[in-house]
C-alpha cells in the first residue's frame, strides 16, 4: 500500500475540506435564502389580510353612510361616504399590487374590484336619488335588495380570499420550519466534518513535529543559554570598561592634586579620598560580578534604590573631578526618594550622566549640576541639568544616544556612555530624552516605570 507524505496528506485533507466547505456553504446559503424569501412572503400575506379587512370596513362604511343619508338627509353622512370611497380606491390598488407581487395573478382581485365598483355605483345612485328626488326614491332602490346582495357577495368573497391566504401562510410557515431544520442539520454536518479534518491534520502534524521538537530541544536550550551568557558577558564588559574609566580618572585627578610642595595633611586628605574611591570601586566590581552570575533570567532583578544614598555614592566616586572642576552638585529627591530599579544600572546611569556633565563643563563657568526627581502617575521622572557646553540638537539630535558618538573634543570621550545609559533605561521599560539649546547647558530627563 502506497504511503503518502505528510505534505500530500495535508494537501488532500484541505482539498477534500475545501470541496465539502463549498458544497455545504452553498446548501446553507440556498436554504437561508429560501427562508428569507418565505419570511418576506409571510409579511406580504399578512398585509393582504389586513388590506382585505380594511376594504370590507370601507365598503360597509359606504353602505351605512348612504343609508344614513337616505334616512336623515344630513351632510355628515356624505362626508363618511366620500371618505370611504377614497379609501377604497387606495386599498384596492394596494391589494392589486400585493397580489401581483406574491402570486402573479390578479384575477380574483379584479373580480372583487368589479363587485366593489358595482356596490359603489348602487350606493351612489341611492345618494343621488335622495338628493335630487327624495327619500322615497332612495328607499325604493334600497328595497330592491341589490345592494344587500352585493354586500353579502363581497363579504363571502373576502372571507374566502382570507382563508386562502391563511392556508398559504400556514404552508409558508411549514416550509420555513423545514428549511431551518435542514439548515441546522447541514451546519452540524459541516462542523463535524471540519472538526474531523482539522483533527486529522493536527494529529498528522503533531506526530511529525513531536519527533522534530524532541531532536532539537536540547540544541535550542543550549543555544538560548549561550545567547543569554553572551548578552550578560557583553553587558558586563561594556559596564565594566566604562564604569571603571571614571574611577581611574578620579584616582589620577586625586594624585595630581599633591606634589612635592604638598603638606602631610594634603597627602592625608588625598589618601582618605583614595580610600573612598577604592571602596566604591570594589563595591562596583562586586556588583558587576553579581550581574554576571545571573543565570536563566531575562532581566536583572529590580530592587528599591535610595536615590540620596546612590547620589552620594556616585559623587564620592567622582570626588576628584568634582574638586578639580570646583563643581557644585545640587540634588532634591523629596518628591520621589526611591526608585525600584536594578542598583547596578541606577549607579551606571547616574555616574554616566554626572561624569558627562563634569567632562563637558563650560570653561568660563564653574559646573552646577542639579539632580531632581518627581513622581508621576505611571513613572518617576529623574532630571539631571547642567550649565555646561550643551549639545546642538539641530545638528546632533538624532545621534545623541548613538554608539561611539562624540560631540565635543575631549581626550577621555569614548562615545559609549549615553548609548549604555539609553540601553539600560529602555531595557526595563523606561525612556530617556535630552533638552539643550547648545550653549547654556544640557538637561537629561529619564522616566522610570513605577
């Protein structure tokens, strides 16, 4: 027995399913259309019955008003007589159109129309005789019984016509019930067949893919693990290379403060500062090592970071540059004293932005760096503003956070700090933007999600 491939089985299944779908869809569509037509016919049949009732009412109204006028001679009866005649004209035309639409045969309507016309003529002759000759002449016409005979024939005709319409109505309702049952049955067959085809295709695909998944599961697992480790190593290398540069520069600045003319107290002061830098550097290295040891995690764990302590820690690390530049650091964290964010990333962000403010300070004014936070609805906003050289955003705005982008001449500039900062902020759902007029300083605005 010939064995079909999985692709062939799927193609055959969908081909059979397509033919079945088209067939059943057409059958359901045809049934639904018949139901809709029958419903329309039912509405028109009901309307015919209603029109017939109104015709009978108007005919009776003509007969009654003509006799009333004969007896009393009052003009009010003529008003009813005229109104009945006018209504009959509209109603008979409406009945003619409905019968033409439903049955395509208006012979019975024409017969009724002739009887009504004759009845109208007799009623008209009664009214005319009463007006021109007198009550006795009109009564003679009434006494002939011709009007009553026509009225009875009209009643009988309308009754028979209505019964026929009711019979047709019952037939249509039965057809609708039958078509609805057929439609429901076809739909059930369609659902069962579709489910069977889908199940068959699913079982075939599952049987094949399970073997494939099993064979590549370990490979994917190892690939994922290696990719994660590579990302962590790359992250670690970038943070390490950049974050260690500032402490190294700070140490160099502290060493340059003392010379052969410095006193013992100067040496002691610098040594104490070097000890702080060393402690901070050691803490940074330990935290970077902790980051490297995170396994099977899509992100670094968040923790509650006290911004005042973190800012003091960063300023202590950059103390040499701060003293060298005679910089003033102003910070206000009263509105948002803490942020839930990875500590190592928070330190890196603050250190990058503050060290950049010191690095690119204006030569004609002492650096003033303002650091503030504010709690918004969904974010904590961190603002770091300086009075340095600024950035020409019209020229470099699209490059500010690019890799290895440098906008001022500085031997220490590597063009990686802002790139890393943006990456660290956005990695955990935050945003960073910059404002500057290119002359009076720069403002970085960071939004951390709450």
